[in-house]
C-alpha cells in the first residue's frame, strides 16, 4: 500500500514536469513562429476600422502607381492625402526644373540648413560641381568615363559609390565631364526607357543629357580616344585618389562630430580630407532621387508608417463619424504650395541605426546589436522623447533581437535577410539584382532623412550615411559609432 502511494506521487510529479515542458515548448514555438513571420516593421495589432479603411484606400492608390495603371498617386475624392506619400510625378518635374542652368550665382536647391549646419563650402562646391557637369557647350567638352565594377568582378553597392567619388575627383582635377558607363545595378525591369542601365534609374543624371549623349556617341569613335576627348577609368584607381584643390583646404576648418567610446574622433588616416570630399561627391551624385526611387520610398514609408499616419489623422476628426467617415477636403494653399516643400511625413524624432555584421569581420571589429542600442539610449539624455528607429541591416538575427528590446519602435524594409556569414555580394545576388539595389538605395535615403545617427564607421555604408548627413543640414546631429573608421 505504501509503495503504491509513492508510485502515485512519482507519476504525478512526472506528469507535472512533462506538462511544464510541453507548455514551454509551445510558447517557444509560438515565439519563433511570430519572429519568422515578421519581415518588416512590427505589426500594430490594435487597428480600428476607421484607420484600416483609410490605410486600405492609400494602399490601393500606391498599388495603382506600382502597376503603372496611373502615373501619379491620387487620393480619391474626399480622402485625406497621406502625409507620408509624395506625388513622385510632381517631384520629378520639380527636380527636373531645379536641375537646369539658372542665373549665375544661384544657390543649389538641394542643400538644406545654414552654412554652420553643413561642411565648409558645401553650397559653393555643389554649385561648382553642377556647373562642371553641365557645361553650356558639350561639343567642346572632354570626358572621363566611369567604368563600373561588373558582375564578373563584384563589390558591394557602397564600394561602388566610393569608387565613383574617386573618379569624379579625377574628372574635376583634369577638367573633364564625369559620365558613367552602363550601370549593372540598373540592369533590371524596374529601370526603363532612357534610365535602363543608367545611374539615373535611381538618382538625378550625373551630367547634362547633352553631355551624356555626346560621350556615348563618341564611344565607338577611335579618333576620340586617340585625341584624348574620351578617357576611361579602368578600375586601377584606388578608392582614394586625392581631392581637387580648386577650393583650397576647407577640411582644415571642419568641426568634429563623430563619437567613439565617449570621445570625439580625430583626424586619423587623413580622415577629414577624405571625408570632406566624399561627402561633397556623394551629395552631388545623389542630390535628387529619381521618380522610380521616389515610388519605392513611398512603398517603404507606407509599410512602416502608414498605420501611424492614418491613426493620427483619424484622431484629429470628430469621434461620432461612422466608418465611412471620409468627407470632401480640398487642399489649402499652404498645404499645396508651402508645406509640401517639407517633404513626406515620418515620425520624429527618429534615429537611424545601421548594423553591419556578416562577412565584415575581416575588415572591422564586429559588435552585437546591444552595443548599438546602448549608444541609442545615450541619445535620450538630450532627446527624452526619442523612441523611433529606422533600422538597416543585412542580418535576420538583428531583426529578431528587436523583439526583446523595450521602449523602442523599430521600422525596417520588407526584404529577406541573411542568416550566418556570407559575403555581401553573394547575399545581394541571392536577393536578385532588382531587389538588392532597390533595397540598398531605399535604406540609404530613409537613413539620411533621420534626425540622429548610430552606426559602425568601419562599414562603408555607415560611412556614406555619415557623409550624406553632413551635407544635408545635419552636421550638428553628430554620429555615434561602435567602431573606428577604416583606412580605405
């Protein structure tokens, strides 16, 4: 009898233990299932019927533009225009007008902020670069043709842009118009017409259309090569070939605004000289997004911020409105002609965090995601209302880790990410050319629009983000880095 009682007790204990394991296993599977299904910004589970109705209408409008059923986004009559969406057709028309020769001394319209909010001489250099690339008469111009690293000799998108800045430096120094050869990153169905296989698929053309056409016409003319009218970079240039000296040495007046381990980064490896020129070159080459990239950015913002924007609009309306609450609302003059110049709405303040891991361990010290978050947390001492993060990373593990980070709202693009350590070029190839380059430039533009910046300056992509913010009116925002700058 006594042994039977012990047997019952042991059985009950085993049953309790087994049940506990099953419950834990269930919750772990549910957690992993949730994580594996999240591929972009964390979903908002509490969405009212009014908010959902508004988001659905905006989504249909965006889909029509993507399918090319219409050339521009139009909200139906009575539907508030989404503040996070741009009329890309109108923006492209405006940028085209801005990218024409104006009056002498006219300031570049793509620079923001005051002189103290940008690197020294930024406005002058941007003005001079535009004039250099848009001569009044291309028939007498000489050209330096930028040879891209192709699929047969692949490097990452960031390294491609770095090489462009080097070739542009040489072109300016030699008085040649810089023209890119066909771009393999634009060799896909998203880039159509005259933008097919051209840098202009993603950004404003690097030179005037007349000069680009002239250079391409002369390409098969042997005399043009023999006479030195055409010259081609042959990939023997290193990523660092010097700085044009026509503006003196403005980097000597730069204020240091990057921080590592609680100290300001100094002028290492001739860092300031290199950084100043690359920042100017990047700003010029990416001064305006193309209509194609603008539409991609609309999609990314809508996936990330659409519900938040719709909720804010619905909360501003009377509470007694039914689900079909939409009413005729004509745009006011300020909305149409003044406030539209502020650009699309995003939740602010927002910090850009670029996490680079993967195959980069051979070139820089890799840091866990928590180190980036620790830097972001320090920003809250000055900006206590900071809670939004635009996260760019190639690693799925980093996206998974955001589930465990409290008090931050993470936003990121909808794209497959890598697990493990593979070369960046192989990862991009696995995505397919269109997705890889679309995602790269969307992330870059979204990061640059942030208010504050955290990253790894040993990464070329973080370096580009840093350079772009210093010629975008955000010099004083600073950049917090988990590691130091590379020698290249």
